[in-house]
């Protein structure tokens, strides 16, 4: 009897939580670890830009016009003598800033709306679902253009986020939010019907408590996955909008270089005679997106056993 | 067993995974980029420090500017002669078989209206080609080439008589007679009044009292005061012949005009330019967001004898196609691919890209461009504030950065009119001198009715170089005035929105501080000092509607300055002796610079380059500087 009881205890015992071992994870997911290293590298280079730069990024005529990579200007100069190396370093800041802010707003916003609407169900869920459909139906670029002409002038400057940056965050978030909502809504509908939620309802837990304590924690893993996968797309969206001239401020001492903006504007006229104008910002953008992509992919494999990587 | 597998074992068993795909693509992209980077200019011979490089560039630029200035006239003459010789040779070779076909052009934005009497951007290719003007005027040759008129006579200092070309018809068959011509000219002032001065071409007709049809083919005009430029103004696009019947039928009500006798007349515009509006060599068959298409009108009147640029039987070219290409780089790509016949301006730095291309001719021309910075008189009413702005701008640094292959200081009147522009580069440098300390002192001493602590440089998109210029301006102002708490920023919007906000008269102050326009890379002149570019300082023109420098200004010093400059503008316009007029114009320019009036020109490029397709013949290079290229009916296209 005692032996049976001990076998049962062993079968139903909650296994001890395994501690996360980064080295073990890196061995299992070497490309994910490589992606993470790339992200750390980009973050470091962007953070250390004021130290690593060889000239102020917006300063004109720090070298001869269209000079190729040389000992003074490692990545060459633009047609107006701006230092490409320094611009590439500083541009990483805006890409990461906009990318992270966008994904946080888009993912958190989409998740929260999904949680509230799907749990409430009925008319609320229906209405929110149709609004999401509407946003999904509008092409992202068109939405960004409409927002630029309608709200960008009225947005405030926030601490650490200028008006133009806030516009980018809002425009790109609105693009991501409906997709996140769709995925998260499915999870909430599934969790709402689970036994432990029913049990919580039976014992009289409030809706807020059920959402906060029983449903939300189970969405967390997927949220991380969505975040890591959305981030490179957000960085590319920032680059695309800056490429179209809808990005960060373009002039003045405080103007922020952006990889997307540097791949457009006056530089494009000189790509064939000065390829370094395209190569270095493009390479930086590609490395960042690549890093986030493979890191996100590995994270997805690690956190979601149902989505193990085959395409 | 599976639990003991490591990653590599699992990988070997796998088909293509998303991750493998990503990794493969990433490695391929990075490798390609690295190879491309390796192909760049690796020349490290130039190991000068950054600052000396800039100084060297500035010195080289100054030298180039000096040399260019000295040789400007020679170059212009040589370029014209060379072009003429080439064209003559080409014509001789081609013989009489001058091919028509489609001439392919581009512009950065669609037009916002086509009525020749209302000022709009991006519309002259339609107006010049579908309508008839009295004639064209080429200042480089001082030639009037007759078009809709066959002659004109100045009967006395304030009376002008026009003889209209007989046999002309509008595209709907209506005759072009003196009634139509007098109507077309007379409506300019009425439209100006009806639209409350929102268009700025008034200097070309403000001196006129009336236009009267004398007989079927004669129009007499009476002036309130003499005007030395009157004949040249008549070549401008707004003096196009417009069919009054079309305006009656399709016109849109714009407002009312009160005559001197108290009678009130309704005023109409035709922004769509319906069929039958014009009598020019082409009719418009397409106009939308992608561009315009003009096709040769078979019943076009003969020019007998044909003056310079015209041919007896109408234009050789069958179709003019103008595409809207907002992006200059895309336009350049189309030009390189033989999909456009003209590309201008070509940046001197990109000239190597055109080397060795047989299908393209790059022509060097003297530069008459303009890079203007208008100041809002509602805010900068105290001249010390305007002077502070001008002292806060680093002119030499600007030339080194923006005009690295040659730049020169710009006077209020273009150097392309040497008979009138007599200020030397050293004269101009006395006024246009970078001095941050003085700028700060002047700013602090200046009176501001509206406090200014941030300077917004407001510019139109379209020219990437314009972005660089505005960026430089904002940086220079902030560096010089930053120590006293002034910041600067750039705002860029599309051209039509920019123009609307530039001339918005809803309040006495603008929602920007500096209006930046013109990249100074290339440009020409109609031959009139007002057009090039006194109109930018005129309190009855841009000075009024764009820069709040006008006679009725609530700021007394602006009103007083406006009265003074209007007197000076009128005096020089009335002076018909060129030498005496040059003296008056020098005084006028000095006054503008002494008073930092309204607007200031940044250094411009000392040379400009135009790209033409090799198939385009007899394009009359000078006409592209005079804006009458659209009226050059003798242009033709080589076959093949």
C-alpha cells in the first residue's frame, strides 16, 4: 500500500523547476546564441556610439566628398562629406529604440485587447474583432501615410521619444497590433475553457483575478515569441518609413541618422559611384534583422514545443 | 535515444528548416555585401585630417569660383557655340528628314491647376505647349522670336500696340482675335484681386491700366507708368491667349473685381484647361497623377516667316510626355535607361557615372540657380533679427560641404544678367559674413513682438540637395545661436502643401521662421531682373504673401521699409536707359543687403550640368535656361 502510494506520489509529483542554463541553451541552439551575440554586438555599438564615432554624425565636410573607406573615415564619406561610420553607429540607436518601443506597444496592446475582448466575449469580442479586421485590411504603408498626414503634427514630445519618433512607434504598432490580437485571442478562448479557469470561476474568483492570475501568465511565453519575431519587422518598417521621408527629423544638430534614411535621400544618387553609401548602412540593417530573426526563431523553438521549426 | 541527440545530429536528420533558410540567406547577403564593400575605393593616399580637408575644399572652391566668374561669359558663349555647331552638324547630317516621335520628360509633382492667370507650380509644360504666347525672348541673344504676335510698337512711353498673327484658331475652332487677347491679358489683374493676391506674378502687369481691342487683330495697352521690362514680360506663360468662350462655359467662380467706376465683375478661372482653351501647337490628351501627355494639333497656325526656334509648319515632335517622378534618383535611372530625354540638374559629383555613355550628352552651362531663405516679417520685423540670422550662417563651410566642386555668393539679381548685376564676390562677402558672436549680440538686442526660441526651416521635398541645404542651415543657426538658447529644426512637406503654407495669409505670422527653397544647382533667367529674382523681395509679390514684408504690415518698420523698396523697384523699372538702370539696381541691391530685407540667397553652384539624350536635336540649350524650351518647335528626335 505504502509502495503504491509512493508510486502515485512519484507520478503526480510536480517536477522541480529547472534552472535556465544559458550555456546549455547555447549548445542546443547555437544559431540562436549567435543571433543573441549579434544583438548584443549591435546594442553595444549603438550604446557606445558617442565613444566609437570618428566625427559627429551630422557634421558636414569632415572629409572630402564621396571619399572611399580610408584611415580617417573608416566607412567613407557622403556626398556632403559626412562620416558614414559615425552615422551607421548612431543610426542603430533609432532602429533599436523604435523597434523595441513599437514591439512593446504593439504586443502588449494587442495582448491586452485580446485578453479583455476574448474573455468578455459576445458583442465586445465581435466589435473588437471587426475593428481588427478593418486595420488588417488597410495596407500598412497606406495606414502610415494617413497617420503621418493626420496625426503626426499633433503628437507631443515625450521624454526620450520625440514627436516624429512617437509617430513611427504609433504607426508601426498599429500595423502589428491587430495581428498580435488575432493570435492572442485564440489562446485566450482556449484558456477560458480550461479546467483550472472553470475551477477558479466555481470558487468565485473575480474576472479580473482570473484574467490576471490564471490566463495572462499562460500567454507570456507566446508573447515573448511574438515580440522576438516582430522586432526585426519593426526595425525594417522604421527603415522603410525613413526611406520614404516619413521618419525621424532630417535636419539640425539633433537630427538622428537612420539606416533607412541613409539608404534613401541624396545618397541614392551616388550609389553607383560610391557603393559604400549603400553597403554599410545596409549591412548594419541586415545584421540586426538577421540577429533578431534567428534569435527569435530559436526562442520560439525553446518556449513553444508545438512549433518546432519545420517549414 | 532521441534525448541524447545533440543539435548537429538533429540538423543532419532535418529537411530544410526555416532557420537553415534564414542562416543561408544571411550568410549569402553578408558575403555579397562584403564583396561589394571590397570593390569600393580603398585609396588611403589622402591622409589629410578632416578639418584640413574641408579647408582645402573651401580653398579649391574659392579658386574655382573665381576662375568660373572670370570665365563665365566665355564659357557661356563657348557652350552655346559648341552646342550650336553640334546641332548644325547633326542637322546637316540628317538633312530634311527631321523625325517627330515622343519626347519624354519628367517632373517631381503633378500640377495643382493649369489656368495661366493663376500661379501654380509644375504646370508650365502644359501651358507653354498648348497655348500661344506673344513671343519668346532669349536674353543671351537679346532676340524676340514671334509667335502669337507678328509685331509690337511702343507708340509713347505708356502706350503699346500689338499686332496679332492672322489666321490663328483655338483648338475648338474659335478665332484668336483682339477680343480674346485683350480678355486674356486683362483678366490677370482681376484674378489677382479676386484671389486676394495669392499669386505672385503681378509685377508683370501691375503697371498696366487697360488692354483694348482696337480692331480684329490689334490690341492697344495703356500703362499707368513706364516699364522697361514690359516687352520681356509678354513672353511669360501668364500672357497666354485664352479662349473667352471656354471661360464663359467652363469657368469656376473665383470672386469679384470692382472697376474704377464702381461696377463689379465676376471673375472665373479654368484650372482644368478644357479643350479649346488654347491655340498652341499641342492639345492635352492626358492629365493625371502619373503625368501629362500632349499631342500635336494638326490645325496649328503657320509661322511665316519662322523666327528663331519656330518652324513654318509647326513642331516636329509629335508628342510630349511628362511623367511624374517624385524621386530624382528614379528619374536619373530612367534617363540612363533611355526612358527620358532630359535630366537636370546633374550633380557635378555624379558626372563620372555618365562618362562613356553614347546615348547621353552632358552639357555644361553657367549656373543661375537660386537658394533662397525667406524670413517671416511677422516675427523678424526688427532688422537686427534678420541680420543675426545672416551672421549665424557659415557661408564658407556651406560652400565646402554643399558646393565642393565650385560655389559662389549670390546677389539679389542673378549673375546671368551681367548688365544689371554689378556686385562682385568681394562686395557680397562684406554683407554675407559668418560671425556667431555678432549674431548672438544682434539677436539679443533685437525686438521681437512674437518671441522666437526655435527656428523652423520649412522646405519642400523633391530635391534631395534641398534637404542637405536645409539641414546645413539648421545646424549652422543652432551652432551660432545655440549658446543663447536658440534651437533650429527642419520641416519638409510635399511641394504643393509647402506652397500653400508658404503663402497662407490667414494670420500675420507664419507657422515657420525660414522658408527654404531652391537648391542653387542650376537655373536660368527670363531676362527680367524682377523675375531673377527681385520678385522675392517685392512687398507686392513674394515679399507680401510669402514673407510678410508688405506695405500694410502691422509692424511699422516693415511698412516703412516696404514703402522705400517699392519706390526703388518702381524707379528702376521705369528707367529705360540700361546704364542708368544698372546704377539704380546696384543701389537697390545694396539697400536689400544693408537692410537684410525679407530674403537672402545662399551661395550657389558656379556651374550647372544638363543631361540630354543623344537623339534630341536642336534643343536650343540656352532655351532651357530661359524656360522657353517648350516653345522651341524646331526640336526633333533622331531615329533609332
